RNA sequence: GACCACGUAGCUCAGUUGGCAGAGCAGCCGACUUUUAAUCGGCCGGUCCUGGGUUCGAGUCCCAGCGUGGUCACCA
């Protein structure tokens, strides 16, 4: 390049673009300057147009054929012999060579993730959602403007390249560029090319950067999508109908969590973001849909940790004339299917671990299966069927050393463990507290385990055993220390349900009273008559965590909730919800 | 909500007992036609999260705040 070329700032006023703050770093300024130079000298717009006939980088790579490449090299060698040698020295020679080139032509697009300019030869590695692929640019093979562009590309730019599928002398499969076009100039300096972006805060806040800097991130969300699609596929195959019920509810029911509150202006009414779809889905059983499911978000106004995000995705399933045992079979079958197919659902997901041959679609029925191992953090989960089963009471007794029916000892142990309110609280609430603290930890994290026969006192929507009413037809599935699923034989006696609700409301503390109320219409629906049914909830985020070996829920949620950083700009005041009983 | 840790260049990270703010990558200029984190020569780059305090002197020590991570609490 000529040394006396005028700086762009001389031909353009030094005022920054509207979106360029004065404090913008020198690195961003350098990229803006480069774009301005390209626009002036190469006629590049910087923000490209529609591209037809593009293939993915994976497809392009699959078109490479060694025999064609060898044939091409033979042609080159023959020409060298004829014309005293060297690589193509002129554009004319290169053009006539191209006419004889037997290798397939491709057009690819991607983001630049590596760039090595070596004088007359430039190597650019592109990335798209499938994989990385090198584009090689020879000075003699492209228009000079294209070569000048290729020489100065930055990590983060998006380009479209066209050329033949071949390879380098070192065996790297690549596109030998005949043309290169800039389709987006990236103005933001990229993460470090070797270590990538590791700061979790930036990864979550700027997921778009994380996604191109860390290909594994895209793989996880591709896997998530395919897992959810496969779940829908299984549910549809079993005759369930997918439905959508309100996420904004006048009464937040179906669970005991604290809801988010909002407000509808035109109706002048407070609304809650749902904590569960359960009470609406059961209304559908009353209405005559015997098999329904819903996969969507629930919102719980509670703490955040590696297993909890305020909004999370759950699948709820209801099956008329089923019970918690049919839900158990469904759950076990579904999870085993996912665990066995995950590597095929996502071919690129785990290039390191090759577990190809063993797993095919399992039979519909469920004989015991061979071990089906998948890593999750420090443990290796065995998804072999059948999953383990134990009862709540047995697990309690093995952990605490006495029966959960032993009222005095339960109270005594709760006191010793410092459980809040141990003197007045219901015995079964103390049992539940002790169970959560001591018994859950006794489960083998490597073996999915159904814990059955929960206490009725903590299962207000569940049908009790007729011979032992203190126990309910309810189980939870635990895997790797996480609660993955929860199912009941649904309570469909309206009078018992009303009594349970009333009892629960009476026991609510002042805080809970602000958002809990009795859903009279649900009781009315039960009076109309709900068929006996099994009901199930599966935490989709946690299932995805297990299947993709991500130990933080934030790594399976595209945009996990982060605290506001104070740079939020509002057009006007936030309208706060009216206080209750306004 | 409680406790612990962390916050230094665009990114990944050093920073000694309190004594001039550092490296690699990235960027800029130059060389280079088969690289693989290319290499080589030269150069640029800082609100040490924010605000106070102690001190002759604070990235370092103290206090408060903000953000993130972790543990706990909360969590059909």
C-alpha cells in the first residue's frame, strides 16, 4: 500500500458515527477506520446482501474428494512442466487453469475465527453453526481487491467465499478462493483466540459472543432444541395432545412457590406469572381431552443457583385413566430414549467420546437394558432400565435411623437439627425438612432413582393411599442430586381437594397470604368431574443439563437472568402493580 | 437474604513487604505463496469495578457500595 495515501479522517469529518461513543477504544476505532478505507478503496459496502446457493461449512467439507484434488494437482504439474514452472503467475494463467479444475465449486459464508496472512497466501478459518473450515486465498488466483481484503480481515468479520474444494500441501481441507466478499465488518474486538471467552458473566450477558467464540455453546443449544423436539415426538407418538394454557394467571396455583406479580391496565387487575400449568391442564381432562401435555416456561420468584433460574421450562403431562405408575413408565422410557439417542440427535455434540455402536432405539417394552453411561460433571450416570426405586419412608428410615411415623423422634431430631418452628410445625412438615436435609443425599447420584409414596401432607394435589392416608401416590425422580421429575395419581375428589386447599391457606404465613388464594373455579371443575388420572412434571432444563453434561442451568438457558447493571435506559417510569385489595 | 472468593489493556492472566502499571494474544506498520495458537522486526494500548479512608506514597491495607462465581437459606 502507498505510504502517502491520505487517512480517511482527512476526507471525512472527524465526527464519530452516531453509535460511536467518544470513549470508544482504539481497537474499535481501528476497525471503523479499516472499514472506511475499504469502502473508499475497494468499493465495499460493509453490510452485505442476500446470498443464494450457499452451503454450510460441513456440507462444503463433505464435498471434498481426494481423487479430484490429486487429478487437479496432476494438471498443475503438467502445466508447470510445459511452462517452466512456478505457481500460476498471472490471472490469465489461473483462469485457464480453473477451466480444467475438476474439483467441485462451493459458496460458503462464515465468521472469521482465525487469520494468517503469509505474503502471497492468506489462510482464513471460517466458522458457522456446523463447524470450522479454512479458506485459502492465493494472490494470483483472485482479483487484487479481493486479495487486499483477504489480507486484512479481522477475527469476527463475516465473509462469503467462493471457490473449489481442495486441500493444502499439509492436508488441510479448504476452499481455494476464487472470490471473497465482506458481508459484515465486525466492529467489536473479539475474545482471545486461544483461551476464548471464559468469563461467565460476559458469556451470559453477551451470549452472541460466547456462541461464536465457543463452538461448544452452540452445540449445547442445538442439542437442547433436538431434545425438546424428540420429547414432543415421543409424546405425540403416544397420543398426547400438546396444548398451551395461560402463563398470566389471576391465581397462581399448582405449586407452592412465590410468584412474580404484574398488572393488566385495561382490566385493572393484578396478574401472576404462572408457577405451574397444573390446574389448567386438569381442567382440560374435565373438558374431555384425555392426554395432554405442555412444554413451556414457569416463573418462580425465588433464589438463583446452579439448578434454578427464575424462568424455567417444564413439561407437564396428564393422562386420564392413568396413574403415577403409568407416568413412571413414561418418564423412564422417555429419559432412556433420550440418553440412548443423544449422540445421534447431535452428531457434533461430543467429538471426543465415541460411543457409536451400542445404542439403537430401545424396544417399546422395557426389559432390563445394558448399562447406558453418560457423564455429568464428576459422576457417570447409568441410564439403564429399570431405574432404581425406593420409598420415601424407607429412604427416610435408612438415613435417620427411625421411622417417619415416629412422631416424638421426628420432633426430637428436628429440634436437634435446628429445623425452624420445630415445636409447633406439623410432624410431616418436619419429616419433609429432615428428608430434604439428610435423606436425599443418600441416593446414588449415578443411578436415576424414583422415590415413591411421599407423605400426603406435602402433596396437596395427590390422591392418598386408601389404606394409609398419610401416604400419597406420588413419586419424584432424582438424578445426580437433582430433582428431575415429579408425578402423582391426581386427586379428583372435589370435597377432599377443597379441604386440602382450605387447610393449606389456613397454614399460610403472612407472606404467603399475599399471593395465595383459593381457586374456586378449579374446585368447580372437579365437581363437574375429572377422570382419574396420572400427572407428571419434568424439568426440561435439568434434563438438558444431564444429557449435555452441563452442571449449571445457566449453560442450558440461552439468556439466563442477570442482575441489571444500571445501564438500562427507559422511555418512562415503570408502572408498578397496584397493591393487593386496592 | 447470609457467608466466602473474585473484579488489573479488547481477551486470557501476572503484579513481591505498600514504592514508576506488566506479559501473551488481539490491534497498527513492515517482511513472508502451504499456515494450523504460523513466524520474524518495530510500535500502540490502563477509570487497576465505584466511592470514601489510612499513609509521605495504595492495584496492594481498611470501610461502604456495585457486579460475578461458589456455599447455604428459600424452593409442588
